[in-house]
C-alpha cells in the first residue's frame, strides 16, 4: 500500500539536507521531534514552499512555477494582468488531496493553535472525510504541515505523535505562517484540493477522480496573516483553474457542474478579507459553496464528454493581489 507519510518523509529529508539554501531552520525538540521552520523565524523561500507543498500532498504530486495571463485588469480593457502561478499535477487525487493535503486538523495544545494538513492526518484518520476515502496510512513516520504564526513545542509534538501512533522522534512538523513565501506557495498549491473538496460537498465519490491538475496565482506576501488569508483565498476563488479526469455517468456529472466553481456562491464577488471581517472572523458564517476554484474542466473518461464551468475574475484579482 502507498504510504503518504513515507513518501513525504523522503521530501522532508531533502529539505533538511538543503536547509541553508532553502533558508529554513531545522530544530530538534527535547522529546526528539523534528521541526522545520519555513517562515516564522526565518525568511524561507519559494523553493521551500514548493517542497513543503509536495510533502503536504504525500509525495503524490509535482508542484512547479509558471507565469500566466489572467486577462485585462479592468472590465472592458486595461493592461494585461500577468502573474506568477503555482501549478500542481496530482496522482491518486482522493488520497493526495483529501487524505493528505486537506487542512482538516485543528491542532491545539495548551495555548498553541494552528491549522494542520498533510499526511499525518492519514495516520490519525479521525476526520469525517476518511469515512468515504477507503484509505488509511500505516507508517512509523508522521509528517504534518502547520499553518500558524508560532513554532510548535514539545507539548504540541507529543499530542500530535500520540494521535498518530508514532514516537515523537519519528514526527516531523513543517511550520509556515500564511504571510510568508512558503505559506503563499503551499496555499496556492491547493487548487485541485479545493475542487476535490467541493466535489465531495456535492456528493460525488472522490474515488472516481483518476487524475487532477490545477493552477493558481501566487499571492504576494501580505503585511500580516489576516490580510494574507484574504489574498491567498482570493487567488484560489477568483484565479484558480482545475482539471479533473473522472469515471462516472454523465447523468451523475451534469447536475453538479454548475455548482462546482466559486461563482455558484451567494458570497461570490466580494474580496475575502472584506467578507471575513463582515462575518466577524467566523469562517462558518461564509457560504461553504464559495470555497471552490474559479474555473473547472471535467473530462468524463467513461463517455469522452468534457464539461467546463466558471471563469477567472481579473478585476478582483488585481484589486486583491496588486492594489490592496
């Protein structure tokens, strides 16, 4: 059986060996757990973010960089909006995106809090999403990515290791805040994962998705984490594009296509930072249908039919990523 933790562990080993060039810091906690700081006490790098994203995907995807045109900056004209982008190509998307990359673990210990994602989730496997994936990892090594502003300590590591059933000495925690180079990259690499999560919300069996690819603008690092949450979400909601190759009945796919992109949400069109403030910082007050890629293409391998939905919103991208 494929082990997302063992595959991610090989990527982490490369990061440790090349920590100086990646501008990351490696620490060993008193209980033996290893922590990689990719942007809290150090600057980090785009390459550190790329490798962090590949580890988060359980070593089942390739992540790279490009530049893309997102159309005119203003409705009806204006200069071309061209931005750096993060590209991701995924094998076994139901495992890579949902059993590994999905940010479904709220990590709390004492006064520490961060959002956990990555392959260690497939060892703990306590989240609702695992009921329908048919996958759970078996590994003596655990790798967890933490999105937060504080470095985890031995208490945090002990709690995570216990939940995963591994000794602390076999636990690797990769930490980066939202407002950092690595943080921007690893969030932009979630384009396919966002689409997979939306398909799950629509009732689609994710095991029928055989391949996935995505592209998302790389959000410039913001002044603080709150504004970074706004920029990184806007990049996905208004600039990301995904492709899925699935095997299903057309009658099953057709009704859900129009609901797949972010434009299906009542909250579509408002910059995420403004929306987040309006909702009092409560994600659960935001329409869940909003958390989707801007545009999707779905190829049904069973019939050969291809569905396309949604569109890029250049004006909002310019407003959020370049003018805010």
